């Protein structure tokens, strides 16, 4: 059986925690920050844990990432 290929764009966007959950960077935190509240910007700093349903999709794209 040949190796499975990972989706390159997913490799750059997602990381797995030690327990196999998917971590991602939140959107809307790169530009036009003057119109956003301090609270919103502070919350956007921390990476978030993806929901279980969406995480399944990412695990299919990164077959060797969650091991």
C-alpha cells in the first residue's frame, strides 16, 4: 500500500494536541484591528480547539498527523 498524501494547506493551518484534538488559529486577527474591540482581539490571540465533527475532516486530510 503506498503512502497517503497530506493536504499541504492543512499542514500549515492545523496542529494536533497530545490527546489528538485539532488546534487552529482563529480568523479575523490579521488586519483592520482598529475597528475591533480589545476583548475580541484578546480572545482571537489564543488557538482554539476544533469541534469533533470538523476535526474528523481535518484528520482525513492529515492521515499521519494525529498519531
